[in-house]
C-alpha cells in the first residue's frame, strides 16, 4: 500500500507544479527594475518624424499606375527585396544610403523623412520618365510589439508618421475586459538601459500625450487590472486545491480498503 500512496503523492506534486506555472505569462514585465520613466525627462516630446536609414525597406508605387512604379513592369526588381503588384514594390536602402530604382538608378534617401524621400523620387521620375507621377512611399520594416491584455497580440507595422498609442491599440482590436487601462507601459531601449513610459488611458489628455507617439522597436505591454488579477488568484487556488483534494480522497480510499 505504501507504493500506492507514493504514486499518489508524486502525481499530486506534478499537478501542483503544473498548475502554478500555467499563468506565469500574465506577470510579464511586472517585476520592478531601476528603469527610467521618460515622463520625468520629457524626452519623447522632442521626437520628430522618422528619418530613413540604411537597411530600411521602402514600399514605393506610382498612384497614377496601379501596378508599378513606372508604366510597365521592369524585367527585374532592381535593388528590391519584393515583387510588384497593387501594393507597390519593395526596395531596400543600401549601406551607402541610396535605393536603386527602375530607370532613375540610385537615389540618396538616407536622412530624409518619408515625405521628403517621396517628393525627391517623384521629381526624378517626372524629370526623366513619367508625366505627373504621384509617388507613395512607405517604410515597411518599422514595427512595434503589443503584448498583454489586448485582443490582437503581435507585431504591427508603423505605416505612417507619428503613430500614437491609441491608434495602435485600435488597430490591434482594442483592450480586453481584463486590461489595466490606467497603466499601459511603452518599453524602449536595450536590455541594459530600458526606458519605460507609463500612460494612463483613463485620462482624456493621453490622446494628445507626446510621450505616446510610438517609435520602431517599442514594446507595448498592457497588464491585468486588479479585479482580473484577484480572479486569477482565486482560480489558481482552485486549480491547486483540486489535485490536493483528489490526492487526499485517493489516500483515504486506499486507507479504507486496506483496513477492511
């Protein structure tokens, strides 16, 4: 009978450990570190429009022609990393800061904002090839990550200049009913020097808060509210007690049968 009791104890311990680890993901970023809230420095208020850098991927198309930058499909996607189509072709900025485009060749775009680069490319095509081109340019490698109590967790592209936190939450489907909207964290920087901005979405002024303008590489984390945390603790307690009760009942049955 001792063997049966030992087996029951082992099973109970395994169930207990499994139940304790099942909810760990909910406490991501809850640990306290010596990080800087950028609200105290006001550093985000001075953030300007993004300027193109080497290795950026540009999606470019002429709105006057649905499929291609020029009126006909080029034989190859010069300097590009993707194909054509209604969405436009993609081209990677090279290490020297230029992007290779059909017909007009290498164009210096590093250091320019998205509208500045689009205007420059438009002028070059107007001068060399096209009549009244309308160039649309997007930087498609700029991304943020949204985690926690959001309906659509994952990576999202910053497709326009000065995308705000509220806009990105809307694109991700909105907050869940478990979200703590009073403390949304924007985490940026590297592991050695992380910077954390805490935004209170209950405050209407957060819509215009310059600290909530997103940058590429930002991690947005929405923790659970107190009610959800409390409910989860009760649920965890229930999950923990169930295998314990099962273990006790099994031991009691074994004890009863062994003493008949």
